[in-house]
C-alpha cells in the first residue's frame, strides 16, 4: 500500500506505528512524499499513571478484534496477545507516554526516522482536557474559536467544541461544518 501511495499521492499519514515503521515508510515512499505520522500520547508526569493509560488505550482500541491497527502491527511482528494485553513492548513502541519531555522524545524518534511532521493526539476523558495537555506538551497556547485576540486568556471549549482548534506541530482539528481537502 505504501508503494502505491508513493506512486499516486503526494502524502501519507500512517498512525499508531512505531518509529521503525516510519523509517520503512520513508524508504518506500522516497524523499518527495510528505510523511505525517499520527502519534497518540498519554501525558502524565507520573510515568506509571501514563503507562497505565497508554496500556488501556492499546488493549481497548488497538488490541480489539478486527482493528486495522492491530492487523498492521501484527505484520510488524507484534502478537495479537501482546496487543490485546497492552504489553510494555507495544506501549513503548507505538505510543508516547509520560511528561512533556518523554512525549517530545517520542516525536523526535519519528522525525529522526524520516517523518516530515508528527501529529500528536492525547488519550484523555474529554476534548477540553486534551487541549490542556497539548498546550502543556507543546508550549503553545491553543485557542478555540475565531474571535480570540492574541494574548487573551484562552477560552476553554465545551466538550465537544463548536470551533476549530489548531496547534502548530501539535495540532488537533475538529471540523463539523466543513470538509478539508488535506
């Protein structure tokens, strides 16, 4: 599928993959195809709490029967059993977890492996908590809505928000009224 992407598209956006896959994708796609990696993160200063949240995400989302992410990771050598239990090997390879420095290190692994960009999303109970974590992890103030003035206190969106939220490098977009081409 990657080879076909390299022939007919100008970008690829794989998600929930280890840095080794990023390196493989870059080798298959070549240098001219935009490679954006989707990295899911569990951010918490307590490493054990972050790992537990990441493990829960792996076992309930990636490890569920019929998951296309599980099928891809199985082809990469991760067993169905390890995926369904959310093993440390899977959690460490596929998700970012820990404080901002640990998340930045995982982003760096993908960039070093050949990603042009890394889109970071967080495992959180609601949208507003995700925005707060992305702000903390990126050092960028995330502003919801079109009417926020520079330097103004950020408006905290209800969950779910009615407006776009964009964060340079660390970004999340919710677009219920329009469709984007990219």
